[in-house]
C-alpha cells in the first residue's frame, strides 16, 4: 500500500473512531434512609431573634416523606483518569434568615464562591477545612445585600459557621474533578460524562445528632456518614447505585 493510501486509511480510521466524550456513561441513583428517620428538634437562636426567629429548623437531616430519599448528600466518583476539562463555574451561597442556603454545596477547585448577605444583620462566615481544622474563609458582611467573592483553592470538606450566630451550620465539599453531585429533595442524583471503567463511588452526609454544645452555645454534631463502594461504568448508557443511611458505625 502506498504512503498516500496509508495516510488516507489512517485519516478514515480517525474519523470513525469514537471520541473520548462519546465513550462515556452516567452514574445515577439515590440515597435513602433505612428505617424510621429521627425527628430533629429545632435549633435555638441566641442572637438577632427579630430577624432569625426564636429557633430554626435543623437542616442536618432532610428526608422525603414520599420515598425516604435523603437530601443534601454529596456523591462523588474517585479515580477517573484525565478528568474532564471545563470551567469550574460559580456558586452562590446566601445567608438567608440566618441559615446557609444551600445548606450543602459541592463544587470544583477553582470555582468562584459568591457569598451574599440576604439579612439586615451582620454575618461573619467562616469555612473550616475539616482535615486540618484550618480556617480557609473569613468573610464579614455587616450590610444586607452585600456580596463577597472568593475562589476555592483546595479540595476537601469545609464546615461552615458564623461567628455572630452560633446556630448556623453548613458544608462545602470541593473536588479536583467534575464527577460529583448533591442529592435533591427525593434523594436522587446523576453524574454524566464518566469514562468507562471501574471506580470508587462515595456518598457523604453530615452527622445529624447534636453531641454537645460549646460554652457559647454552638451545637457540636456527630461525625459524618460516609458510604463507599465499587462501580463499573459502561462505554455508553448508565449504571444505577443506591446508598442507604445511616452508615454502620
């Protein structure tokens, strides 16, 4: 075969070969609560009650009464080679009636976090990197409508607190890849664009039991529930995964 014919054949094979994007599947499923979920008492508010109320509902465990699905669980897939490229994007976190909204955020390293004070009172948000107990965000917002932007620079689990309102709590989970999702109201999730292969999939949910309170009245919660298993993603199509909480201690 002549060099010209070989070049033409190679070009034709390249055209017919599926792109990496075409060889990608999805992982979907749900996180459900096994048994009867506990009824969590409201969290007492100690400051700015005229804005925040006397108490706020606990966001630490939200279970759908329809199907037992657990909201605010972060599901991630680890070990995917050559993570997909793309912009990390922007995520909005609001202080709303003295609660963090959304209560749980998952984002990519490099994402811009827009922190908005929706309340007519001062908020002082801090984010603590769980593994190192290190304060990585400290944002003071005395004015309603004030917006502050910060870039998330490292992966990990971050606990959110407010210096002014000790009842406030939330979490940010940052990843160095795009293969993650946060469960919705029905406990469902879906992660698209996953290359074929066998990986580790993990479901993370904060602890919901208040173990004690600090001297200033801040609730201290039980450790998070973490579930992990193997999952095999096909070339095309999808695979279903169901996680059950609570995790075995």
